[in-house]
């Protein structure tokens, strides 16, 4: 894994960058050269959450019929999700759409009205990721016509980020002291520190199939959670102290 590190050296005064737009700006006087380091560290952890998307798409001659048909089918899917042990708070509707359908008639060179299409989608958080494959199969059997995901994450990455933060600070300290020694200074002191978080894992990528084209196998869909990454980027500004003039 490549871990980027950037360096700039300046003398005299330093202006501490604001952590947020509303944060106050602080000026710290520095008598020695200043070194600014940006260090990224990450930690790989086993995920304990899986997020999937499930939806139903239906068609009918009228808008009312399309929406009613879709609602009835989606109720079956949601009921199956809950029957799989998923809490209601972990099921969130992400979109309900109703659109007119048209086909282009090559002979008449005109758009021909074909009816209405309704769709409804939910995102589902699975807290037992070993069940992901079985849940996906169950949703197809319940009438889901398109699925997305899974994407994996961890419920609480506090400990992992603490470990990444510790590594980043240790690496920055060692690098700053190395620069100070090369320039004839005895030590460094911290003038400012800022941090940026890294999220975990990609968003679910959708895949869609016609319900008639989906064949449910006897075995559940194979799902390999692998590892997810969480990390921090720490920017620390140091002043070099104990230079030749101070000896």
C-alpha cells in the first residue's frame, strides 16, 4: 500500500489552517524553520455489516394500476426482508418512480404509448453478513426484480481509526525529527495538527434482471466479504528547535 507523504519547509511565521470553515484562525510565532507533513495511514478490518439494495419494477396500462401492482409486490419483498431477521430500522426506501413508457415505431416514425412503469427500491442493512447470500436468494423468490450490492462496512470503526491515527502520528514525528537532524537541529515541536477521515468501502453497484430471466439456484449466492479499509490523513506542522545557534 502506497502511503503518500508531502513536505514543505518555510521560515518565520506560520498560520495554522482552519479545521472547518467556521473554525477560528490562530497565528503561532515560530523562530525556527517549519516543516509541514501530511501522512496517510489505514487499517484493514473484517466487516460486520453488509448493505444491499432490492427493488420491484412493474408495468400496467394505467398509472394507477402500475403503482398498485408495484406496491403489492413490494410489500411481499419487504415482508420477506423482515422474515429474514432484519429490523425495520435497517430498511429504508430509496426511491419510488412512476413513468410513462413509449416505443418508437419505425414504420410510422412516431412514439407509441405502451403504458406505465412503476418501481420501488429499498436499501437493507444486514448485521449478519453470513446470511447475505441467502437473503438475496429469498428476495428474488419474493418478487424482487433488481438487486444491488452488497457493500461491506463495519458498525464502529473507532478502534481501527485510533490505530491508524497512532501510526500516522508516529510516522510524522519520526520523519520530522529526521528532517531536523539533517538540517542540524536537535528536535521539533508541534505547531498545529489537522485530520481528515477516510470512508469505508464502495457504494453498492446495481445489477438488474428481468424476473423471468432469474433462476434461483439450490445453493445461496456466494458472497465473500473480504476486508474493508478505514484510515485517517493527519497533517502536522512542526517547528525545528535546538539549532546550531542555540547550542
